[in-house]
C-alpha cells in the first residue's frame, strides 16, 4: 500500500493548509482528532475522487456539498474514509483551531 502524501502549504498555530493524497487500498479508520484546547474545524475540498471507494463518513457534518466539500468538527465527531478500491483521493484540507 502506498503511503499518504501530505504536503504542507501553510502552517501556523491556528491555521494549517495541506494537500493530501491517498492512494489505492488506503483507508482512514474511524477516529476523533484530539486537541489540547479550543475548537477544531476542518474544511476539506475533494479535488480528485477515487473511481471506487474512498467515501468520507462523519457522525455529524456542519456542511456537505455534493460529497466534494466538507466542513466538520474532527475534535467532536467520529470520521473515517472507506477503502479506496480504484484510483486515488486528493484533498485540499484547511484546518482551524480557535
């Protein structure tokens, strides 16, 4: 299985922007992202969808536009991505910790 490629575009104490590529056979197990303090928000733009699989699942999304743009609280709600059977998944991920 290929490794996840996480390219940091910008990073500060409260804001980070990353380009993340997940390859065939990768999955993200159900989890919550812990933070030491504050509220944690993620806005993910799916730039490339896998042909089969790679579906984002979240216990509660603030916003979900056509399965391509997600705003959610990864510190409060479980989330995961199903196994990518064919293709790759590329995200522009913007994280805000306030």
